[in-house]
């Protein structure tokens, strides 16, 4: 028996309970008038079950992941990236930057966010390049509607800039250079209510500690940590 009367565009009620309905309790019912059937779906789930004239068909589950590529190198996206940054703001997980785990020196400035309510990824504005695509060993903090990002790369070239992402406008700005320092290997960034705090260290060993004003983007030097070197960077605060 068909679940719909020909020409009916709104679902009224099920007139019988064939085996095809088993397990469909608490699911949403969507009319598929063009197919003379209805579709059962679970809110927030990726798998849908369609019912046609009392027969059931279940498509395979699809796991949605952001497809990330890197400049000038086409690697299997299932390998993903490493040394990217991630931060949680509200119902979203923001993820960006990173490098190719195969060891080839390729990096990405792609930026995404994952909605934990709808379970969907969204592509956002790329991190600015400014002649440099080094986005490894990065870290981020959040304050007052904005994400602050800092990144280092372990060789002779360093990005050494503070980036500011405005969530409401989906836009990036380069707001400040790191305070003057020697070769940078690792860093820690923490966004507090009064200022943005940045620790830099290298293999000399040497280090410095500063804070940045959110309004003026001016730096104030602070007393360095009581130890010289941070072994692992990319802290989230």
C-alpha cells in the first residue's frame, strides 16, 4: 500500500504499520511527493532511511569531514594535517592552518568551523598569507568576539605576526608583529580579559614574555619566565 495518496503534498498520518516502519519512532517524517513516499530522518544524524510503498532502503552512512588541501602538493586528504590550531567558541570548533604529515614542507592557510549542534562543517575565510604561508606550531585565543592567532615555524623563516579574526564578519586582519626576538622555536599565547599574552622561546636557550593591548595593539614587556625554554608550543588559551 502506498503511504501517500496521489497529489497529496502534506503528510497526514500513517494508515497502517508495515515492517518498514520498525525502528522509525521519534524520527522526523518528510514528504517526498515526487517519489510517492516519505522519508524518515533523525535530527542531527547523517544517515537517512527512505520508505517507498512499504519497502525500506538504507543508504550508507557518510561521515562529513573538511576537505583540506595544501599549496603545490596534492596528498591524500584522509591523511589530514598536523600542528594545526583549534579553539572552541560557543557551539563551534574552529580549526585552521597546519602542515602535511608526510614530512614534505607544505602548509595550508585553510580555515573551517564545525557546528556541534548541526554536526556540519563550514569553510571560512582563509588565513592571510602576506607573502608567507607558514602556519605550523600555531596557537589561538578568544576574546570579545575575536579569535587571536599566532604561529611559528621551526627553521630560518618565522611568521611572527598576530592575526585577528572577527567572527561576525568572517574576516582576518594582521594587527601586530611579535616583539623583537631571536630565532623563534616555540610560543605560548593566552587571551585574557585585560590583554593578549605571548611567550616566545628558542633553542639558545632564551625567552621573552609580553602582553598586547586589544585596542592599540601595543606591546608591553613583562618579566620573562623563570626558565629559558618551552619544549612544546601551540598552547590554546
